[in-house]
C-alpha cells in the first residue's frame, strides 16, 4: 500500500496504481487539469504515470464567469 495526498486529503492506494486508475474512480467534470508533485501531467500520460508513496495529486477544474 502507498499513501498519497489527493486534493489535500490523505488516501491509501495499491502499489503501482497509475494516475489513470486513480482518476477512473473519481467523478470528474468535462474540463480539468491534473498536477502530480507540482507538475502538470497531460492526459496522454495518465496510463504511464505510476503513483508512489508520498506523491501529491491535485485536480483543478475550470469554471466560467463574467
């Protein structure tokens, strides 16, 4: 087991969990960006990005306004 921080909250995940697998369990809006350890990860890399103990993942969403 590994422990990561997801949007400021501690979360336990299985070893070798990819970012893609983590996100598949989360209801996401149409537009969002994912940051791992303060670095933006592009969608085409989600399946190859393996999460490790101590990683920090932030999911930011966009909203329009006037």
